[in-house]
C-alpha cells in the first residue's frame, strides 16, 4: 500500500524545510512530493535538501497545482498539506489509517473545531470560513465543520474521479462539494492549527478569494443541482410577472377594460422565458443523473483495476 504526501508550494522558503523533515520523521515510508508553483525564494532547493521529490507547475494557482498532482501521481493514500507549517505532521498517521482501511474517501483535517480561531486573528477571514461552511451545509444537507482546510487525505478512487475546475484557492471548497454530491465517504478529524511563523505571509486574499469561493459555490449549485437552481430562477421571474399582472387583471374585472398592453406583452415574454428556464433545469437534471450513473460505473472499473494490480 503506497502513501504519498503532497505539498503545493509558492514562496514557502521559511517553512518548507521543516514541513518536509517533520513528515519524513512521522511517515518514513511515504514519498513526499513538493510541487513548486513559480517560487522565487528558493523553496524548491530547500525542499530537495530536506529530502522531498520536487516537481514544478508553471500555471499559477493552487487549483492548477492540485490538478497536476492528481494527474501525475498514483497511490493508495494521498495526504495533502500546505507548506506553511500550520498543520502538525502527526495527524497524517490517523488520516492514512482511515483511508487505507476504507473508512473514508476524503479525510478532512478540521481546524475550526480545534485551535484555529485562537491562532488566526484575521476577523474577516474567520467570518468568511463560517459563511462558506453554513452556506454549503444548508444547500447540501450536511454537517461539515471545516470546508476550506488545507490538510486532507484522499483515496485513489476520489483522486482519479475528481474533475478539477478551480484554478486557485477555491479548490478546497470544490473538493468538499464534489465529495458531498457524489456520496464519497467523508471523515473529519480535529487537527491542531498553528498560525504562520513571523515573516511567513499568507497568499490568500480575504476579499478577492472569498468572492471567488462564493462564485464557485453558485456555479457548483447550478451544475450539480440544476433542477433546484433553475426552478428558483423560474419562481423569481413568475413572482415578478405576477406583481405586474394582477393589478391589470383586477382592473379588468372592475372596469371591463384591458389597460397597459405593452406591460402585458412584457409579462407574457417573462412567463415564456421562465417556462424555458424551468424545462432547461429539467433536462440538465436528467443529464446530471446520467453523469452520476457514469461516475458510479467509472468507480467500479477503478476498483476492478486495483484488484487486478
């Protein structure tokens, strides 16, 4: 059974050596891959010196790095962790156990139930974590504690089935939603979070990256729950049409005259558009169901290939 440690990095020279060394001590049997994403501070050389296998991804963005990692590496257990030394290597043994025993396809290192809010004093960043968590738990009927953690474990089936579309820091949220929608087994374990050391700067922008995450969530709801998404738009349009239509209707009942003909034409157009949108959602819902069936067949084939190997 092969385990790999995956560390995406961009300018983490102050911490990457310690991160690699810590994981080599805790997981001596695992291969440690550091994927350098155009660092300019010698991160790659420090990682090599510490004993990591260094590879490069030249398209900027964490999502692009993760896509390369998942495409290029085959293993039974994948453990992904940030290179900023904010997560303890000791947690990896429990993650590995859950993945290799088949208890989970994705293990989430839950910071928010542990020390995250004590260590991280960025107010709006913390608020953003809460908002995204509540939003996803509401729409996908789940109870996850930490949607955006940087420490996770994955099974082979999850990694080779995950169609990554995010290019940047939205990738963590996309992973969580993909696992929820496709009924992968998810486990959360508390992980002690420690803030970055002095001189080490976060690459995450609270506002711009937060907006990207929210935009990505709406896109996922559209793509993964099309009937709900397009039915909601249909209802909004019908409500707007009703607000303008019923006064005209009541006026007709009281006077016998049809007034505001141009408004009626616009209302009719809105109703036609709402009807088209609704049936678009129905068609996409059927296609999504077929896609889910295809994914299930894909997972069955992956399991059969694993047994043959």
